[in-house]
C-alpha cells in the first residue's frame, strides 16, 4: 500500500513539473511506463485529491506558513499598546505568576 501511494505521489509530481494536468489516466500511464503495479483506484484517488491544489506552490511554500502566524500575532499585539496610549501602562503591570507544581516526593517512589 505504501509503495502504491509513493508511486502515485511521484507520478503526480512528474506531471506537475511538466505543467501537465494531473488526471488518473496520466498517473496510470506514468506508473505503467515505470513498471509499477498499483490497485486501479489509486491513480484516480490521487487525481481527485490534487485537482484543486497547486502542487508547485504547495512545494515552494512549505516552510513559509510555519512562522507566519506567530509573527503576525506578535506584531499585532505589539502594535495594540502603542496605538492605545493609556493602555500601555496597564499592560506593564506585572501579573502574579502561577505557582509551578513541584515534583515532591509523595511518600512513594517508582521502584518502591
């Protein structure tokens, strides 16, 4: 099963690299030319899953979404006190830190 999925993935990447529409028939043709036997539903399943995806953009933007959300959230949080004026001193008040739970010995050990 994993080999079938991997073969269909590679076939879809080949089609996307050549700017060819990803269809079940084209994936099956590439797999047949490569000598890979897969269940007949795999090519159509992959084609259906990838019909609305831009494969090249998906590959090139794979790492850009990881840090974008926290950076945008941090920028918005930093801009809010500066815009508020009076809200900045209230935000500087130190909130009491929650007490951390300690790993005290509760009278028994793991190996007792």
